[in-house]
């Protein structure tokens, strides 16, 4: 649905839209929404599986899953690694989902960025916080860069893009502080010359950005297949008069 031309723009509420969609009896809704929590609200109002494709600054679960698969394939494991997530943490739903997933896998997660873009509350997630790239990247296995999200900023979070790149953009000098076999990631789209140097992004020996895109297709196919299968199974069980444990109702 093109939301800018949808009934929501004409005054319909999100709940009204949910009820309309529910009347179509879908098996699965894939929802991206600019407001945090909107996807959860929709999920409460429909009788089908709902896949969060990103809600505001809250979370982006499938991005975290594809990042995990990319790391697993590149490093051979997904636990007890040193992982630095760098850049605009404050406005990133990708960062929040990755912090939760990678933390569960016993990784040492570091957040690196200017104080204006790394809220103090993130320390409560069990991560380490750095405001110096060279210190934050010291001996890490994975460097995950984030896009500078100007469209979500309200105020002066950085002096200028040039100054931001000088201090927090990933270049060869800063990357040299990571382990020699450290991989470089980015959820895209990239701002070359702002958060990452173009040569680093294209370095086939370090960058796994294209692999992330490839893994994203596989992960999202798997997520949709799993959710639809579980939803169909729950419907069949409901028709039979019982709901099997572990299914989505």
C-alpha cells in the first residue's frame, strides 16, 4: 500500500485500516511504518501473522536476522565475538534489533558514535559505549556501520557531514585498529564519504555488504514461509476445535 495515497491520509485511523485489511483475510501482513509501535498495534487487531519490516526508531527484526546470518557465514560462528555498531545509534531501529540479538548470543557489543547520537540509556542494554572510533574499533571482529539518518533528526546533532566523516566515518586508518580479518557491514543505503569510505565499502576482502543483501532475501523468504505455515496450521487446529502448542493464533 502506498501510504501517501491511502485512506490513512484521508482521515482513516491505523485501527480502521487494520480492520479493513483483516476483512480481506490475509495470511500475512508485512508492515513498515514511520511510527514506533504501529506494527504491534496492527498485530493486535488482525487475525493473521504480522512481520515487522521496521517501525520508526523501534526495531527492524529481519535486518538483525540477516546480519546474524551474514556474520555466521563470514566468521564461522555467531557467539563470543567483539562487534562494534557505529554511527547514528539514536535514530537506528537496526541498532536496537542487533543489540538484542547479538547480546543473546554472548557477543561483546560496543556502540561507537558522538554523544549526541548515542543516548546514555543504551548502556542499560549491557553494551559498551565509546565516543572515539579508534578506541571503539580496537580488536573487534565485526564493524557494523549505520547510516546517518538526517530525515529523522530534529536539530543539530552533528557540526557538519565533513566533520562527522573526519571523526566517525570508517576509513582505512580507523579500520586498521580492528582485527586484520574484521568484516565491514552496512544495512544500506550508504552515504559514501559520510559514514563510510567508498574504497572500504567496495573492498571484497573486508566488506560483506553485498552478502547482507543476498542473505536478506533468504532470511525474509524463510520468515514469511515460517509465519504463513504456522498461521495456516493454527487455522486448521482452530477448525478442528483445538490449538496446537507453539502455533501462532
